[in-house]
């Protein structure tokens, strides 16, 4: 087998390619929260350490011992770095790295075997490694990045348990690859490695399929809960409207009697009594009056429900909401998206001082129908590659992705903006049918 272990300088170069490729694979499925300059500095320092370790370890101990020391001396430091750098929860970041590490180990072993079979030298070895890692990074970025981002909903403690799967696979690969001798000198070891690879890939597919299915189930349940809340709030609003209309009918029915009473009081010179009587009628009318935010009864029910909820939590709400009569989208889908946005806004407002809580709801109708929901907030807001806000809080993101699903279904545009202490969501809907 061609390992180039006698050329320590090239072996160090090869090791740096493998480590850089592994980091590239990791980065393809995760987002780093540090600025580019700081990220490059950290990774450069890590790669420098990898080069120094590889050089001296190969010089002092040889290839087998160097490989055995890779986990504590190279892999563990990378896990610690990613623990603090990733926007994902800490254990999800570690799971991502260890999963990529286990795949990278197989890739590196396969590249060594390929170079040996082809009888290639250093140039072929380097080209095969560079092209292999480049293709793998591209494939993962193209097909896995977005799906992996969906799994941010999983609690960190769940990732902690799942992380043992790639850790065990990685440990087994190093064990089989270096005991009792280097795998290149043992055909049975190569067979064991590829048998384990099949099992590993199958388990990874099962894990991701289960997690994505669980995500879709939670998204469906969350949407159903929102629709249930809509239905309940709508029913409450209908009951309130019916009660109000009944009160108004009673007041209108008694109006002639009230006018007679007031006229008699004025004729008798009881001006004070007449004013007091008229005041009592006015108070009854005020009690019967209900806030109408929108002429569409379904949208008004949702607005009334969340505004009442916001005001009960000390959130000052400003509402200027209207819906075009010819809007072409499904009203249930639309109000579910608005409800999700209002739910997120109210939850965000609860985290700041009560006297600073503000919620603003506006719509505009010019060339397009735009709904803007804005709230003040505390802390920092991070966004993923799709422009959706992210958080490390357990269970976060289902409502946000439900809004994104509505936008995709209805060809709407989502615009998230953080300016002047306001977090703003704008839903830009396509032109209504004429």
C-alpha cells in the first residue's frame, strides 16, 4: 500500500489536506457564528497545530502511533473549538463534526487504496484527495445542509445521546485501521472497515430519516395547534360579536322609552337628572362596543385574540390592519402565518422590561399587499442561510418554518429585518387577482 510514510514532509501535507477537507465537510452542514476573520484565524491556528503534531509524531513514533493519537490530539481539540463556534446547539455541533470525521476517515482510507491500485505517486495521491474532498463537500452542501438545519429543533440533550453513534464509529475505524497493524498491511482489516462502513451509512440514513419525519410531525402538530387556537379565538369573537349585537338591539329597542324619560326630565326642569340618564346610556353603548381591527372576520378574530393576549402581558400594541377584498390566498393559511408571527412577537416581547414592550402590526396596499409585524427585542438575532432567524433554544423554529412553508406555497416573499431595536417581519404577497 502507498502511504508515503517515509516522506514525512509529504505525509504532513497529506494530513493537512485530510484535516482541511474534514473541516470543509463540517462547514458544509453547519454555520459558524464568528466573523470570517476570527474564524479563519482559529482554523489557521488549528491547522498549524495539526501540522506540527503530525511532523513530530511521525518523526518520533511512526505512522501507526500517529494514527492512534489522532483522536486525542487532533479530533478532540476540533470538537472543543466547534463546541463554542457553531450557531447550532453545542452537542449538535459535536455530532456534526464526529459524523463528518467518521465519513472522512473512510474517504481517506479509500483514497489510499485507490492510489495503491492505480500505482500512483504523490501527484496522483494529492489530486485524488483534493478532488475527493471537493466533491464530497459540494454534495453535502448541495443535498444535506438545509436538511441538517431543520434539525435545530431537537433539544441539546437528545444530540448528546446521538453523538455517541458517530463517536463509536470513529473509534472503531481507528481501532480496526491500526490494530494489530496498519490496515494497509491487513486485507481482513480492510474488509472489516468496509463492512462497518455499510452499517454506519445505513444507521446515518435511518437517524436522519427519523429526525426529519419527527420534524415534519412537529410542524404539522404545531400548525394544527395554531389552527385550533384560531378556531377557538374565532368562536370567542363570534360569541362576543353576537353578544354585542344583542346588547345594541336591546338599547335600540329601548331608545324610544329612553327619549320619553329624558324629555319628561327636561320638561320638569331636571337637567341634572337628564344628563346623568344620558350618561348611563352612553356607558352602556361603550360597554357594548368591541374593537374591530379588520373587516375580515377570520383575520379580525386572530388579531383580537393576540392583541388581547399582548395587552394582558403589558405589551403596547399599535394596529393598522386591512385586507384587500380580492385577495387570492387561502384565508386559513394566511391567518395561520399571521398567528405564528404574532406568537413569536409576543414571546419575544415577554423577555424585555414590561414598560418597554411594544408590538406593531401594519399593512400596506400599493403594488403589492404587505403585512409587517414588528416588535422590540433583547439580545442578538442570528439568521441561517435561508434568511430565517435562528436560536439555540429548545424547540425553536417550528413557527418560523411554518411561516416559510406558507410563503413557499403562496409565492410570497419573507423579509426579516433588525433595525433601530425593532425586529420586523414583512410578508410580501403576490398581486391579487383582479
